[in-house]
């Protein structure tokens, strides 16, 4: 009987899923398909140290070839899956070959959302999703003096910081009235704006790019309601689109990603999905929440472990706490939990000293903590959130608040509740 596990997608989720399946005792054949020629690699450095030249390409691989050999994981580079035959349990590749599977894992990730306006395909336009993008942008930056970054999310801000630190004049264009509008609180957005402005980055809020044109001076970025911006290169960071076409074409349930249950199972019990392509209702979401995708390394790795457990017949609901990070200039931003729908917040530390944490609450329940240059706070916050510690905004604002003690045993909150 065929016992092959085929994993489609060789980034964080795919590599972790294959590794976890072996660790949990899966003894069948494991095939890991990657559509890039490069070995599976880290992506966060691409918009940070790699772009600045401080993170060498040799450090990017997630695992060595020796690991794949030892674990008997058949990594197949430059192989693109084109069709899933669920009846025959076969997957077809771009070269016409087929691989039969007993278990199939979709870790296909996401692709960049493309700019949709005249001039969007000019050579000066760059995206930042894969290693090829990063190599091309890093080379272009060395010969450039002026850059326009379209999008004020994490990728856009990380690219802006990296380019500014290389001496380029940088302007960020954002359609929303503030930075990180989808994921950050207004307080954190205001702090990040101030940090970038102090470094010399300019901003254009509430406007849309309507065209790009080559001129004798470079590229003119035409905006809908103000003067155009002239630059040498354009970086576009306006979000991603899940790679869910394979799943949709074979009849799996899809809604802004491949729909999965709490154990990473798709609508076909022989197929799991994990990472940026997977859509689900998280355990921490408020009642009535719609399925969503979590685009982070943590989610990719932890969800892949859940999917692997399902494959070996030991399913466990996905309960991992989401956490994220971003490096910009001398700022380390670390986020634990998701502040969606917060009703109150409290601060620990000092904004002026650029070392503080914001604690977010929904109806007196702690739901997230954002930390700037306070890595210990971040680690303690992850413990608090994972353990469901009892803490209130008033407790955080109390000068006697001791986060370390609370994280180690919830003693502080318990004592306060008894007063």
C-alpha cells in the first residue's frame, strides 16, 4: 500500500511539516516539492539584513542537504505542482510526471499582490517576497539615490529602513491615514511614524499611486491628488495573495486561503494545509469571527507541527499563540497575541527612551502585547497569554507591577484580585 507523503511548498511550513512527520514516527516516503531552485531558506532577513548586506546569503538556508539526506526527505527543487487528482490520489507536476500519495500537505504559501496601474511593469519596480526579488533589489539599491516605497505595512517599513540606512532618500506612500493600519494600534503606529521621520523618511498618507512613468530624471510616481514623486527605484509592499489555486481547482473548500479545521485538515481528510495559504478560525478569535490567515514564521512552523500530528494519526487542535517580530533601525518590535478588537490598553516602560510595551485588553482580558526594545517583556507576555493569566489594565499601570513575577505564577494578579 502506498504510504507516500507529498508536501507541496518548500518554505517554513513545508520543511517543518516534513521534519515533524519524521520526528513523530512517519516511516513512509516523504517528497518535498519546491518551485524555486534555491534550497529552502529564511525569508524575514530578505527585507532586513540581507537587503542591507549585513546578512550573508550563505546563512539563509533553513536546513542543510545533510539533514534532508539523513531524514530521507526527497527535496525536489524547481518542481511546480499543476494539478491534484483526488480520486487517484496523485499530484501532477509541470513536466507531466505524477506522484501518488497517501497523504498530501499543501504549504504553498502566498505571493505578492501586484501593483495595478500603468507602468507597473517597469524595470525600476521591485517586490520583496523571495530570494530572487531580494537579490535584484539589493543590486538596484547600490546604484540608486531615491526610492519610493508603496505600502506602509511591515515589509514596506522594513524596506524603507534598510534603504534609508544605505543613504537613499526614501518616501513611503500609504493609502490609509496611518502606518500598519491593519495590524497595529494607533499608538504604535504613531511611534513608528515618528521613528522613521526622525531618520529622514518622508510620508504621503491617504493617497493612491495611479501611474508610473519613466522620465529623464528617473521614474515619476503619479499620485491621485498631489504632486508626483521622482525616484530611481520603487518598492511595492501592498500585501500578499494566498496560493490556493491548486486546492480550488481540485474542489477543496477555499475562502481567502485553503480552509482547514483546528487540526489542519482540509475538506478532504487525506489532505492537510498549513502556513500562509491556510485559512481557519483561531482559538483566540472573538465569538463569531470569520476564518483568517496568519502570515508569520511562528504560525507556519507551529501549524505545520499540528498538520504532521494529524498525518500520523495523533491529531491535536492547533492552540499555538501567535507572535511576530520586525527589525527597523535600532528598534526591535515584538508582538505576542493579536490586538484585534481591543477595548483598553496600558503601557509599561518609556516611549521617550524607546523601550516600552503596550498591553491590550478586550473586556478586561489580556489579548496581546507589543514590545519595543524590551525582549524580556515579550517572552514574559507570551507566557501570560499562553497561560491565560489574570491581569487588568489597572494592574499594569500600578508602579509596583512586576511582569516577571506575574509570568512565573500569576501571583501578582491573584493578590490584587483579593484586595
